[in-house]
C-alpha cells in the first residue's frame, strides 16, 4: 500500500516573492493490485505528484508511506531499490548507449536476446530492429517512449509511475498500450493521463484541481462526471484552506 498524507508542494519555494502552492493537503491511498489514473486540468500538479512519489521532488510538508514505512526523505535510488519505477513524460536520450545497454541496466544483469525481445515485443517493437540501436536523436519520440516503457518493464518493481505514457505513440494502438497495463495488474500502477481510452482502463480515477480537494472513485463513479461539463466532480476548498 502506498499512502500520501497531507502532501503540500510549492513552486519556486526558494523565492518567496514567486512561490505558489499547487498541491495542498493532498491525502491519497494507492492500493496494491490497482491501476489508478490521475487526471485534471493543466497546472493541477499531476506530474509533480508523480515526481514527489518517486523522490525527484520533495514536499513542503506531509508524508509518503510505503508498506508501513515512511519514505518521505528517501532518495530516488533508495525508492528504486524498494520497488519504485518511473517512466517520464519526455524520455531521456543517451548518446553512446544502446537499447540493449538500457535493458541490461534495468535488469541489473546481462539480458539474453530472448529476454530483450520479450520486453521490446510487449511494447510493439521488433527486437532485431532496435536492440543494437543507440538511444539518441535517430529515434523518434514515439520510439523512445516505447523503449522507456520496455525498460520500466525490464526493471520491474512494485510501484509503476507512468507520466502520460501515450505521448508520441500515434503509430502504436491504445489497445496495445492498455495491454501493457494489464500485464501489471498485480502491481500498484499510477498513470497520469487525459486520454479517455486510458481512463477507461483504470480501476480508480483521481481528479486533481489546485483549487479543490482531489476527487477519488472507481472508474464508473468518476468517468461520467469527466465527460459531462456540468458535473460537479471538483469540490471547491473552503476559503480558509486556500
């Protein structure tokens, strides 16, 4: 179980004249064996929340609890060792490193060709065409995204954090992407997305709004409100809390 307790985060916290709170007293539970999709308007703190969970950013206050342990001050490396895995919205390019090198690093051992093929095939890539390619500017954004997802699968873990995994995969069907989520159903999967197809694949949906309390519910409870412009799915915070 992953739990966030009263998480607050300020943008430009080191510059008081420009500081702005985008997450205020956010408390959420992410049960084991569930796919949770986080959605909301731009600037509501969706990607920031994922970075806080991974330890890339630090909250102004609040706690992050994983399996009963307070990991709020744990480093990215420590969280990775505890089973946290992240795929970024914009994958990183690595000059001089091949796809095989990335998969080896993720597996923490030398991957066999068969293992590498399995990870790449899962994300819709032919291993013989990609395994020895450098992870650089010769790859498209969509190719990089799929390679990053393959690397996340190779690393494994207990908590998968996927920030807009659909970005740049226009030539890869959403059904195949949702199939990747299905392979992780026994893990804790947290996805940031606006895409209806991905929202439909969720067990739970969290709606973030910087001026409102997060709204949490099952897909059937939340999704109709997201498709109806008049549905009050975001509750305003009391004036004293803003």
